[in-house]
């Protein structure tokens, strides 16, 4: 059909100049899209499945890296790079490509466009997602707890003696909790900022549970104005003995829901 239009165009003397150019350009572009549609490019995902190539997904991933704490946003650059990758695949008649190969092309083109900051951010973004897809990612940190060889784990909480068995069991559970927190619960931007030491997530080893590490009890306010323990209202004590009992109950209630000093 495309060639028939070109033949008719060459015989039609009434169509001249810029009209000719537009007509040829329109059907060339149309033909290119038809060829792309007929010869669908497949992308092999990390799990081995294959899906149709989608330029928009590349553009979205680049923009996420640009908008990350360590990225740099350039207007329309993501769209330009995604289009360049699509043109590259069509020109070289590539019918199948892996996700990793596409990621390498993205990083290469970001560097060519002088956006090295986003290229590094994109690589970090890719590695973080790769980490989040993994399952057994806490082995090394758990072994470090047993060997007492990781300063960050050992010195993270001064309330804990990392050399005794009961504390080591708690630290091991904490490493598992942190691993789940990073891979399953935290937003991408918070995780990236934490991994790059932009912020510090305090008591991360308790974040997946409804508990915390330590707190300060305002005993004066509790004794003067009353308090609530285990859902029950306790009025202001009338004697020193009752006040001591209330304080003991409060300390016991708090300590049973945390690890650390009161």
C-alpha cells in the first residue's frame, strides 16, 4: 500500500513542492510504525518472561532517578533517551533485548548527555531494586553479629552488650527486621537517602513491630494528674505507698513493650 501511494504521487503533477515532502514524510513515518508493530520487540525480564517493548517505562524509570535525592532533572531528557533507545532497536533490527541491556544503554546515554549525576543515581536505583527483589539478603549482617565484627551493628545502641547471647539473639532478629523494612516497607526515596547517609533511620530493627527501644516516663505528671495503664484509668494516688505501686506498674508496663532503658 505504501509503495502504491508513492507511485501515484510520482504520476500526479498537481502535487508539488512542500506538499510532496509532507506526503512522503507522513507515509514513511506511518510505514515505520507499521513495521515496528508487525515486528514486535520483546524485552526479557529478570525472571525470564518476555513482554513487549514499552518506551514509556524507560522514560518513567529515568525520571524517577532524576527526581531522587541524588539525581538531577533535565526537562525532556528522559523522553529523548527513551526515544533514542527505541530508534536504536529499530535501526539495528533487534527483536529481543534484556532489561539489563536496556539499563546499560540508559546509563551510557545519560553520560553522553552530560548528566553524570543522574547516571549514578539510575545505577543506584537499579541496584536498590535488585536488592529489594532478593530474598536472602541478611546473611552477612547476621554472621557479623555472631562474630561481633560490624561496628555499626555493635555500637548502634549503647544499651546493648553485643557479647552476650541474649543480646546477640535480639541483634540477629533486628537484622532480619531491618532487611524486611528495606525491601518491603520503606518508600524508595527514604531508602535511598538512608543508604547514601543523607538521613539516619533510628531503631530500624524495631520498625516492623509495634514496639520501640526506649522512652522517658513523666512520673511527676502521672502521679499528679493520674494516668492510664493497659487501657485502665488510674487516678492520682492519695498515699506514698499507692504512688510507689503506680510507678512500679508503669515501669513494668513500659518495659514489657520495649528493649532498652526507661
